[in-house]
C-alpha cells in the first residue's frame, strides 16, 4: 500500500504545513480487540433470560392471494407461544427502506399482506421455546394460495397482458416515474460525430453476501418500551419506522447495534422480521430473537438490480465525446425498496466521469415477481459505469487511441458539473489514471500482451475508472451529528450515531476528534450504537460516514477545543488564540509557557470541573472520490476460466484518515467486484420464480485462493472542503471500477468483447469457439 | 430428552445438558454461552464456526454436541491471556487490519492456529489454501494473509502459539 500525500492548498483544509499527529496513521482500531477475541457482541449474541425463538414461514409461490392460513396445528405444538399471520398484524403501508419520505425509496410494503409477490416472501411468523420447535411449527402451518399470473423478467412485466404487481397509478409495473436527464442537444452531437457506437449491456443479479445473517432480538419492558438489538446500518431509521408502524412514540423504541457483521448497503432496509419480532415479543411478553438462515438472506434479503442498458455515444476522431444517449431498465423485484434511488444515482452518473455536453438519459425500474432488489454498494453506478467504461474501450480501439489516453482526454475535471449538479473539486480522476499508468508501466504491459505468442493461456491488461459521491445528496438531504464531552481527567468521550458495519469508521472519527483537539488517540473513547444515548444519525451508507459523521465530530471537537482554550487562557495569561494544544499539552505559541490539558479541566479544591461539551451538526452536499483500476487477467482458452493475476487500484480520497482501514475497503470492494464480474449471479427459475442457488456453495464468491495480489495506491490529490481535513468517502468506489478493468483486460487477452456480467467460463468458451468458427 | 455431555472447553471441563440433535455450534453458543464462535451458514459452507476439536479444526455446525463427549475443544474465547493481552495471531490480525466486520474472524483465527501448529513456516499459497474454506466478504483476504504470515514470522523468532 502506498500513500501519496501532498500539501493541501485550500484555506478551509488547514494550511499546507499542517503536521498530523493522529490522522493518517493506522492506529489500532477501537473495535478490533473485541472482534479478534470473540468478546464483541453482535445482535445475535445478546443473552436475554426467557428468550423465545422466532421463525418466518415463507411463500413457496411467487405471486398469489392467500385464501386461508391454518395455524391451529402449529399453535397446538408444545412449546409454541405465538403465531402471527396477516390477520394479526397492523396493516400499515410503509416504506421498504426506512428513509422516511425519501425520494430514494418506495412505500409499498405491509408487514404481512394477504398476497405474496415473490417466492420466499414471509407469510407468517412463529415464536417458540426453541429454534427446533419454531421450525417444526412452520411445517405445521398450512397456507392455501390462489395463484396469480406472475412475471420474472422486465420484458414480461412490461407486456400489455402482464399482471399488475402494485397498483401505484403508474404505467405497467413501473416502480416510479422514469428518471429523465437531458442536457445540450444530442442530435446535434451525434451529427458532429466521426464515430457512433451503440451497444446493449446486460447485468446480472449479485447479492451482498454479508457474513452475518440478518438478525434481531426484541424485548418490551413493563412500561411498554421496546428495545431491539438489530443488525442494521440505519438504527435511527429503524426506530422511526418501527415506532410509526407499531403505534408507539419514538422515545419508546430503543435500537441497539453494537458490533455488526457487514451490510454493504442491503441492511439499510427494514425487513419483515424486524416488525414481526417486535410483535411476537409484545404478544408473548417475552424477549424474542429472529435470525435468518443463510438461505433466507438470499430469499428475503436484497440484491443488486439486474437489468439492461442500451448506450449510444458519438466520438470525434480526436476522442472528444459529442453525445451520449442511454436507456437503462432495472429489475426492481417484487417491492420497490431503493429502486428510485438506485435508478436516479445510476442514471445521473452517466452525465459525468467522461465529459459530454449533450446527454439524453432515461432510467426506469420495473416490478417483477422476483426477490427484492435494494441498496448494494455501488448503488446503480456499478451498472451504468460498467456500460460506459466498456464502450470507452471499444471507442478507443476504433479511433486508434490508447484506451487510457482516451480516458485522460475525457476525464472529468475541476469545475465540471458532477452528477449531483455540483462543481467537481480537483483533478482526482486524472491523477489516478496517471499514477496507475506509471505504476503498471502501461505502455510496456500492453505491448507485451499484444506481442504474446498464441498459446493456451493468454494474458491481457485492462483499465476501468469511476467516480462516486460521498453522501446521498441531492436524493436525500442528510445529516450527521456528534457530541464530544471533555472528562475531568482530560480524556474525551465521543458520542456518534454512525453505524459500525466493520469499516473502522468509529476509529476514524475518534482519530479526527483527537487530531482536532490535540490529544493522543488513546484519550478518546467512542460511544456508538444506542439510539437512547447517541445523537441522531441517518445511518451508514452512501460512502458518507467518515465524510459526514467525521465532519460532525470534527466540528464538535473544535468546539471542545475552543472551550478548553477559554479555560486555559487566564491560567497561562495569554489570549485563547495564542494557544495551541499538542499531545494534551496547551502551549503559548512563541512563548515558553505551557500547562497540561488535564490540569485545566480537572476540578479544583472545592470547585467542580467546568462542563465542556461540543455538539457538531453537519449537513453535507456532496463530494466525489475517484479511482482508476488496472487489472491483469489470464484466460485459459481450453477451459474458459479467467484468472485475475493482479490488480492495481489507484484511489483519490482527498485525505486518508486511517490508511489500513481505507485500503481494506478498497481490497474488499475489489473482491466483491471480481465476484459480480466473473462468478456471482443469484439465479431465479424463470418458470416459477424460485431461487436456484441460495447458498454459499452454489452462489460463487471469490475466496482466499481466487483473490489476486492487490497493490493499493491511495492519493490525496483532490481534498474536498466538505470533508474532515479534506477526506472523502471510499466504501463504494472500489466495486465500480474493477468490473470494466477485468472485462477490458479479457478483450486485450482474447479479442472478445463481453457486454454482460458475470462472464462465466462457459460463456468464454462458447465465445472462443464462435470466434474460431468465424475465423475458419 | 436432553443428554448430559462433558467436554473440555478452553481448558475447563464442563458438563452440559443438551438435546441430542443440537450442533456443537449451537451448544457452544447457547448452553456454553460462548458466542464468539459465529454462525454464518449452519451447513459447513462458510467456516465462521471453526473451532479446534481434539487438535483439528472443524466446522462446529457439522458436529453434533453429543459427538463432543470427552473431547477437548478450543474456541476463540480461550486464546487471549486477558484484557489487552491478545494471542499472537489476534495481535497480528489487529495490527494488519485482518478484521473488518469481524464476523469471519474467530473462525479464521482458529483455522490459522491449526495451520501454524502443523506448519509454522507456511508459504503465502499454503496460507490461502488453509483458509480456503473460510469466507470473508470484507477484506479481499489481503490483510488476513498478511496477518497470518506475520504471526508465522514471529513464531520463527521464538514466540509461541
């Protein structure tokens, strides 16, 4: 891992000479000892006396009305304490994802409905004395269905005779009105083009595959207050929607998330079991835990949107893009979840990355009777930049321009309008491409692959680029909050509502606080994950935790520093602005006088300590991070297998807070990206909607032996004034650029352009055979 | 009908009354109150529940609790010496960023311990082979492999498992 730092130049990014003492160092993470020792408590680890075990009965039909549910046998089973069906739960239409009233998600779900819309939808829930009894009870529930016609593809869902999956007042099965973006004059642009390319790109259906299956535990106290331990990225959103649907005030719902075993976006949604667990606990008067099986994480989880993209671009001979026209159709599955947000973010992403003044873009999401597509790392941009960056490679070849050079010529630059309608800050993309070209010695590498003799195994190098926003603005106006409290021994407590998915964000926030105040990292303790204690936060998603939550923490810490200096000033007989805090010692600048921070804040004889608390609130607009990925692959022309030999990801993060954690995000994103590009696809039986591979044996994720060496390079080329010390997001970026890099490398190796993912060995082999036939 | 089973877990002999159909994983987590061992799939696909049983790594979801009668079991909770006193492998996972969400971590650490006991000087590909049955979805494995190799290096310098 390499970090290239260069002085910041913008006023609000501190002065260029600033020496960092905590930020930029890979301190030991605050959550890591509990993780490596097994002492950390995940939501499924909470021990509650009298615990009952909840289980959900799921439909084995994709689209049907429930005519009757007979639960009498289940209720009669010894050890069963409660059974709930649609007749027993509040019928309140709610948002599928708990961003209340946000334009990013739909309001089309009930806790349980009298109708099922996909194979695997929950129809009833049981609470019993043991997991085994609960499972047995599920088998005793008899559901009588009246089948409805079902559609499993977007094409079928759009046919005139297709059943209406939701009656939302829109054209046939549209989740929301189409996302339309038009700028300039595309017709004129195409008329000016020397080369026009038009292709269709087909996108598979990967799943997040987080290691911790969804789980929650619920307990009501004697005063009618609910405590829920849940594996969620959005504790406050869960609180809000649970309170509203259950009909209790917000202060009677307490959501606790301590450690969490990954989410990758999908655990932003509120799932059926979270409502049902609360209701079962209320009905039985006992705590209840509901935990998904691995299979249920597929059936009842959230997938990335599959779909098709038709992309047409015009190019001048010098590589200038004259027009871009795209039609994006995504499969939303049976409920809308994040479809509006994913479609909007993915579609608008095509206004940028590579400059183009004339764009005509339209994105749609369509309901089908398949598992729900939701938020998943990359949020629509994985899909649209896959199409865009594959076509760039094709254009480069047709124009006789090096593919990296074509990208450089068109790369988004400072001041350009970003997809969010803001001016882009800095030349981050250009910096990433140039650094990567040097690192891999691109010209020599490509010359070597071009010159390789014919053989069974053929190598290729490819490039892929991306930019991604930190924060969901303008879809959601977000907010991060932090409270920083100075304790009377000079230590500090940070209270943050940000969620800890496993990224190390709480450590980064603690580093920011230590840096801002001028105390050692070890002097900061971070308190997280309890909605009764920490300030409100919108949740961990949109690559914004360090950017937004970190900035809020920085603002709160700056206020604490201000108050501390105010206390110290009379003791040091100097004006507060003449004072600086370093390593917990307050110095008078330019004079040989100092006092320890502890001495300033500790109680004096007969006197209480000063109450020093800083509150930070931050509502960001948006910043963009950039990346260029370079991948080398080897294609076995006898088996069709594609091995990724090495990846060189170059990312611009503005300012890196914790290098190891940032690199870990990048390397993990690449793992997931290699997965969806080469092997991962959640397959639905197109005759009945049944899931065909809901397990880790049949759904193929890259494992230790599949992962290539990754040479991670982090740049601080374009710090953003909106982030703490210039820092921007990193979570989603790495999963976007790797797919195009690999696919373009495959072309370099064997001369076949695949325009879909995943690219399986079978398809590679078939394509090679077809090419051979053609040549013969 | 519950059955009494005795086993030695992390050096302590315990006796538990368990249903005969319950897996060792569920027994450890429920009756044993040792929730550090994780359930990622419950069918032997992911390795999150790896423990060391009589010296060999096993997926504890594929072993019945009653099969552990008389066995010696090592779990993640038994590895560190106390607060702030991590086991060598744990220390390396912390320092190298080998744990992100942490859900696969206990299983991978136990698998690493089994590997290093057998082969204190593994190559990178031997490390990757050893943890091939342990799914991690966060790290891309790079920092996990770094951590294991660093632990092996310290073993060669005289530290012990």
